[in-house]
């Protein structure tokens, strides 16, 4: 068990006597605050903050982080508040402690929402001081080391959260040692039997492999000595969770996963890294396509190394990592490596620290644009689980994206405004669809247009959290703008039927109505009208104070159709039951939350709304409609092989996009094919029908109604 004296010995090796005394004072304060409290294991509670501080001391963290570690549970678990800590230890330590503390027990609908709110609070604190996450990681590490005393359901919940959130955060911050321990402890707590079986198999295999590992290691060392390199060669073993994850994802047995031998070579300079690489490639044959240079292009967490795969003796694959001693320390400790020197030099703006801060500020932007805490934490998970690809801007700047990212993700990585106004892209100077995944080494150019907006379909193929958060935010804003515009048209139309208008309304009338209905603004009322949550004619009556002789006026309003132009946005929906297109006689009804739903006149679903005349709306197509509309066709044709391909080819010749196609047998002679396609109007659809009728096997064609 860690004691204050052993911690004191560690602190004296790198902190000043005054700083060491401040940490000791924080310990005595925590000991007094937690007096009488016990951990689930039966130990005094103060052993936990002492252990957390010791973990940070092993990383050589500064004295303020260690003081915060000592005090991190004081606000949450005792009657002492933030102001008391601030008066005793200063505002910096108080802010660190508050950032790590969970929210007070507020009424939330679920455990998941509670966790999401806590993480959101911690992210805001991280943006101010990144040491918050380092204290939290040390806190979680000690909790995982002692998780076995908890009830099984709670143990599994904490282990799952550790694997999903905290291990990836440790990886993102470059703290590999911490990440490995998180994963192995989480794996053992979540799947104890699987962990034990793999651990036993690993112990058994280790004895059989030892001789071969020593032979390969000796060969590499001899080769490097002959070339005059001062290098250290270490055999590297995969940890439990890494083996389990590879077995699961690649569907391979334990022996297939562990037949790869891995070695790490550490040298004294970057120049030596490349020289050693040349020597190794002359010793064993390199596997094509398996070389990665993370020294020239470091990973997002600051990790640097050369990776190569060789074919060794007896055809055994050998993975080799070559790095300097500084890179080795950065790979294992990440942002915590040399914290004292980094933090005093330019605010910690060194490579790893700058990248970590950039990631944290990205979290802050996500948090501001996310709809709620659950959406935010899902976006964080997307951001954390990513392998990287490296792509170039037209000016040669390198951007790092997760594997599977598309041009949409690239556009938002460049700048939010570039993403929002994106209309197309060029990949290696060729026009490409926005949905095409980008590959390492490609040059991506984004084409933009003023007034362009994100499409809802982008959510189907964007993978980065930044892109998805900004697309959702923009769509919400776009929907609100469309709703306000449509609501204004509907309300103005209703008021004109009552011999008034929005412009003619007095300020007192509007203020009285908003006060009575609890709306904060006119825009909020207009948005509700567009979404169908309030009927325009009733709102118009209330605004005018219940005018007399409304019967005739209502009738007059009901006979005045509103023009549809196809540019109204997401608050006007076109019914999938009858597929209305420009040129059709149309009518509509106002549906709650969906806005106006347009139907073809005579549609049976429109007839079903006749019992609610307030929500019926006469419509007509405007003189100039824009965009394309979904139309449906039902085709009866002879049951022959390849007929669907013939029909599709005829339609494609007219440059028509087929959205959906399905077929079923009517009998042994004929089949029924249902098509959904994008057309401009009835004239355009008629041209398609004429083209299809030229196919001899087509017996009958008609507009589709469900």
C-alpha cells in the first residue's frame, strides 16, 4: 500500500521543498475531511486520493495536479465546498478539483444521462486546464485497480465505461502505458473468464516462443553492432485486450494472432532511426506496403516512430518499431512526459501538448453545438475510435482524418464554413462524389458555393464528430429558418382572409397574444404554425382579439390556395402514398411536427383528414418550381430474365436518377415492377413513360399510389 512517506520520497526527487510541503498539507486536509469514511474494501477513504497522487507523482506531474489529486473527492463526498478549497489552496487547485468532481445528484432520466452530463462538465473544465483529465485518468486507474470489491453489475458498468471512454482518451493523449493497463483491467473486470483463458494460453505459449525470440533478438543486435549503431532491442509482447480484440475482429485463433513476433529498437537520434531501418531491411526482407513513417508525420497524439514488418527466419513475420529514447518516453507517457519542463515553456505548446489542446478545443466546439449531453458523448466516442489517414490540401498542408472519412469530413476539418458551403470535391484533380472515402496521400480540393447548405444525407457517410455535430447544428438552424418563413406565409394568408395582415398588426396586439400564449417571440409562434403545432387561422383570430363575422372570412380563407415552389425546405413534405409532382392537382394538411404534407387531390390519405378542416390547406404549384420530386411508376411486363436491367437502361438514357426499384411476380407470365425516381414535373414524367412503353415486353404502365 502507498504511504505518505514513500510518496514524499518520490516528490523530493523532482519538486522543491516548498512544493512538497504544499502537497503534504493537501493530504492532511483530505485526511481530516474524509475522517470516518471507509472504502468498500474497508480501508480508510484517504488511501484512495493518496494512491491517485502517487500515480501522478510517478509521471512527475506538477505540485498543483498532486494537490488536486489529494482533494479530488472532497467537494463530492464531504460538506466542504469549492470556496473553502480556494481559500486554503488557491483558485487553480480549486478549479482542478471542481473539474474532476461529478455533478451534484440531480434528477436525470437514466444512468447514461448522468454519466454523459458528468463527462460534459469535465470537458468544459478540460478546456480551461488540461490537467483536469490527467487527474481524472489517475483517479479512474486506481478505481480500476480496486474494482474487484464492487458488486458485479457495478463492476461491469465501470469497466465498460473505462474501455469505451477513458482508455481511448489515454490513447488520444499518447499515454500508452495507462491505456494498456486500462484495457487489461477493464477486460478482466468485464469478461473475467475470457481474460483468464487468454492469460493462461499466453503463459503457455511464452515458453515455446522464448528460444525463437532470443534468436531473432540476437541476430538484430549483432547486425546493428556490425553497422556501428548504439541501439537497444526489446522483444515486445501484445497485451491481453489487444489479443482478444484481434481474435474477435479478424476471427482468428489465439495461435494465429500470437505467431507474429514484435520488437522495439530505441536509438539516440532521429538520423539513427532511418539508418537502423536500412540495416534491418538488409537483414530481413520487408513486407511491401507495411512501412509507416510516424516520425515525418506524427499521429494526432504526438506519437512518433518508424513501423515496418519483415519476413524473418523460417518465414516468421516480425513487427519492428524504431524510435529515439525521447519518442519512447512520449509514446508511453504522452502528454504527461516532461510535464514540468513543457508546462513552463510557452504554456505547454510542445507537439503532444498542442495536439491535446487542439483536441480538447474540438470537444468544446462539439459540446456547444450538440443537442444534449447524450448526443455529445456519442460524438466523443466517434472521435476517439479512429485509425488515421493523412491527406493533403491543394496547398500541401497535411490533415489527419479517421479511416473511412469522406470529403465531407475533410471539408469540416479545413473549416466549419467550408463544410457548410461545400457542393462538391476533387480528389487528385478528378471530380469525385462527396461520399467517397479518402485515402492516405490523396490531395482533396473542396468546391464551395455561396448560399449552399449541408444535406441531411451527409449524415449517412460522414464519420468525424466535428462534421456530424456541425451538420446537425446547421440542419436544425436551416429547419428553423424554413419554418419561420413558411409560418409567416401561413399566418399572413390567414390574416388577409380576416381583412388584416402581419404588417397591419399593432405592437400591442402582438405583445398581448405572445404574453397570453407564453411565446417568447413572434418567430417562435411562426415556427409552431409551420410545424403544425398551432393552426394559423385560430392564431389569426386570437391576434385580432376574436373578430366578428368570422364564418364568411374562414370560408374565404379556405378557398385561397397557397403556392408551392419546391424551395420551402424541410417543413414542406411530399407524401409517399401518392407522389405529388408539379402539374398535379394538389392539396395539403398541416401535420404536427412535420409541417405541411402535400398530397395529390383525391388521395385517400387526404380524405382521412376531412374530419379536421382547420388543418386542411388548399395548395397549387407556383409558376416556377425548382428542384426534383419523387415520382412512382408501376410497370406490368412479361416475366423474362434481364427485363429490370432493360427498363433501368431506358430510364438512365434520359438522365433520370432511380431512387428505388422492386419487383414481384404477378403470375407465371407477368411481373410487377415498382419504381421511384426523381423528376422535374408531369411533362418530364410523361417522357419517361413514353420511353418505357417502347419496350415490347411492357404490357401496362401507370402512376403509383400506395
